[in-house]
C-alpha cells in the first residue's frame, strides 16, 4: 500500500512538473488510473478479509 501511495505521488509530480507530449501524458494518466484502481481493490480486499482466529457464525 505504501508503494502505491509513493507511485501516486511520483505520477502526480511528473504530470505537473513536465510539459509532456500527448502520448506521454496519456501514459502517465493511464498508470495513475491503474494505480488508483489497484489501490482501491487491495484496500477492499483487506477490509473484507476475516481476522485470524475468528469463526463465522
């Protein structure tokens, strides 16, 4: 999760700091969206995971 947060920060910095050609801007935006989707999926999976040692009723 920490790596995804760092990647998100790096992608935002690149997008704001450099005047990118349209193809490069689309690639950075695509990586940013994929990073966000992956982070949300991992967070949801962690929230749904059963704690160890607890039985379901």
